C-alpha cells in the first residue's frame, strides 16, 4: 500500500476543485496540496461561461488565466422583443483549466487517473490502495444526490462548430427563445468563438431529466440551417442535465453527500437555484478557503457546512422563482417568465445572475401581474399550491 501526506487533499479536479487548487497555490504557497482526479485530464469537457458582474476583482484575477474568450455585451431574443445588454461575458474551457492548474501546482501535487474510494476529514483511500493523510480533505467530486431537493431540470446539448463562412454573430446570444417551445422552456445559446467558429447549445427547462442527444443534435442542425450556415467540422460536444431547485431539505442533502468532511462545488449545493450555474459560487468559495488561517480538517468541514447553509438560506427567493417556473407556469408558456424578467433593469439582472439580488430587486421581480396564472402564482408564493417534484435523477456526461 502506498502512503501520501499533504496539507490539503482536494478530491475531484473539476471546476470547484481546480479553482480551490489555484486559489491556494496563489495565497498559500507554503501548503502542500494534492489534487486527486479520476480522469486523465482535469476539468472534464466543458465550456463554462460567466458574466463580468458575477465576480469581483479577486475573482476576476483568479479566473484570468482560464479565460478563452471575452465579449463586452450580449443579446437575448424572445418572441415579443430583443435586447442587447452591456454586461461583459466570458468563457473558460476545461482544457484551459487543466493547463492553468498544471502550471500553478508542482507536478507531484496532481494525481490524475486516481479514483477516490472513501474519505474522512483527514484521510483518503484510493481504489488502487493508496492512502492519503492530509491536514484537511475537501470533497469536490461533483453533486452526489439530489433526492432531497425538489424542482425541475435544465438539460442541454452543446456543439462547437467550424463553419464554411463567417456567421456574422458578434456577441453571445445568451437566450434565443424565438425557437419552438418544446419540453418546457426551450432556448438556444450561441457563443461566437471566432468569425467562423460558433458554439450552439440547445437548452430545455424541463419536468424530466430524460435527454435524447440525437434529437437535440438534429434541432441544432435545424438552427444552423435556418441561419444559412454550413458546418465543415464539429470541434466538440457537451451535454448536461442539471437540477433547477425549487425547494428541499438542506440538512438531508448535506448528510447524503457525506457528513464531517468539507465539501465544495455541486457537492456542497453551491450553485444558483434557477440557472444551475456554479462558477460564481465556486470562485467565492475558493477565495474564502484560501483566506482562512485555520485549515485543519474538522474546522474546514464545519466552515464549509456553515458556508453552504448560509448560501442555501440566502437562496430562498431564487427557489421561489424556480417553483414559479415549474409549478405555476404551463410548460410551453414558461418563456414568458424570462421574457418579462429580461425587460427589467440591467443592474437587477446582473445581481440576479450573481446571486446578489437586493430586497428592492426581489420586490421588483415579483411586482405587477405575473406572467403565469395568478392563482398558481399565489399558491407558489404562499406555499399552499402544487408542490414541485423531487429531483430523483441527474446525470452529466463529460
Ligand atoms: C456541460 C456543462 C456545462 C456547464 N456550463 C456551465 C457554465 O457555463 N457556467 C456555470 O457556472 N456552470 C455551468 N455548468 C454547471 C456547473 O458549473 C458545472 O457542472 C461544474 O462543473 C460543477 O463543478 P464541480 O466542481 O462541482 O463538479 P465537476 O466540475 O463535475 O467536478 C467534479 C470532478 O470530480 C471528479 N470525480 C468524481 N468522482 C470522483 C472519484 N471518486 N475520484 C476522483 N475524482 C472524482 C470528476 O471526474 C470531476 O472532474 C455546466 C455543467 C455542465 C454539465
């Protein structure tokens, strides 16, 4: 049996684990780290995006080496209107995360092709029999169980493509909801990575986690054809099924991920309840860990639990909006909720995505006639209406 020792063992070299490793390498070069990832590559197979307003200066500095594309503004399109928002937008990729973490950490601090079997606050057992003793263990192996959460699903297939000629799209289209509304709220998301290179993702806010990639790929082909584009090469593809959370039992969720150990990322429930995006929360948590003096296993475990509980408590408003989307709106009319939202003030929209909505923002979002049946909206807001379904399954293939 091989034995390894380190100050901090980070389990899972995905988004959250990678960002914690980067933040600690910068802020605490005195610590020995061990980043343990089951795949050969760190970060999986993702394009991750974020708004400039999602993160503050320290977060932007942490993300800077990962950014592969940046745009000063983005567009949204709905049946009734279109809008350009002057909020900057960025994309990072798994390849770049892998590269940046390998540059920031000594080679002996990265253990890829290593699957974790079990862990405690200070020990880790790998499938190959290696035992790791650490000052602290942080479990960032992705979301484990959603059975204690309720809501719906955001599912998508995305394709990065090289076209025969320039596409003419200058900035991201974060939501093109002018497409047929199928399987709930559907929109297409476009990132122009170059004049003749585009990433197109077909997304559904659906009641079901079931995904049929070939059907969605065919719809991406239709979208491409409708714009008069011709694909000469598919450069990459990704898909995901993410929870959109309308309610749940935080304590049970935490216990099901493993008690007494520090958790990060999806495993800690650190994602936006409506968008399912975890990048802004992962950046904030990585910086919070790196700023701590006390990095002992037990202390870090209770810190992460308290941190995640505060986030959960602060997410009540967003969970109510998810409930509005899934319990109050008729599936093919769900787009109206977003259409109305996107008519609001830009600062409010930025704070919403960053998970920093003010009390005034919350009143503004809920004020006026809701774009869903009034009785159902009241039912959701008073908790007396139809209950959202339990999230019993999610899968992501990377
Ligand atoms: C395709 C896709 C696109 C997304 N796009 C965005 C986006 O644009 N913006 C955004 O904010 N969010 C996005 N999300 C949502 C969310 O941010 C991502 O899922 C994010 O990767 C979650 O981070 P994480 O670190 O919790 O999990 P992951 O990034 O999935 O990392 C977990 C890591 O743990 C490893 N692991 C698991 N089990 C073991 C084990 N037993 N031993 C060793 N290693 C293990 C996995 O291989 C993986 O690398 C996207 C999700 C998907 C699926």
